[in-house]
């Protein structure tokens, strides 16, 4: 095995570990988006998300809106990072011509 193959296999293993950690974290974060509704002149926040083919709305107290926004933004960032890691793994597989061991 050449040095380059060894480096690529190490990077693939690191990428696999990182991907697993990101997928665990994303499972703990809420899906959806925050929507504001004006009801009788008052602004209320709701978390909108999909369950199957239905859209659900859950009321979010005003004190929890900022924390929820941060969690939703973190989830979006993780989705992007996961997509990039998977693309990186595809490039490693293409460069090696095989799927490396992800020990």
C-alpha cells in the first residue's frame, strides 16, 4: 500500500467517525421552521414541521424562540456538513478505486 492510499484510508475513517457524530447530533435537533402568526393583533410563534405528508404546527413560547432558532440553524448547518462529508467520501472512493476499511 502506498503512502497516499494510507492517507486516503485514514481520511475516510476520520470522515466516517465525524459523519456518525453529526448524524447523532442532528437526530436531537428539531426539524422545521418558525412562523409568526398574528391572532387578534398579537404575534405568536409556531414551529412548523412535516409528519408524513401533513404539516404540523406547535406553539412556541416567546421565551424559547431564540433558543429554538439557534437549534434549527445548527440543524441546517449540520445538513450541509453531512452533505459535504458524503461528497468527500465519494471522492476518496473514486481516488482509491474501492471502498476503504472504515475502522
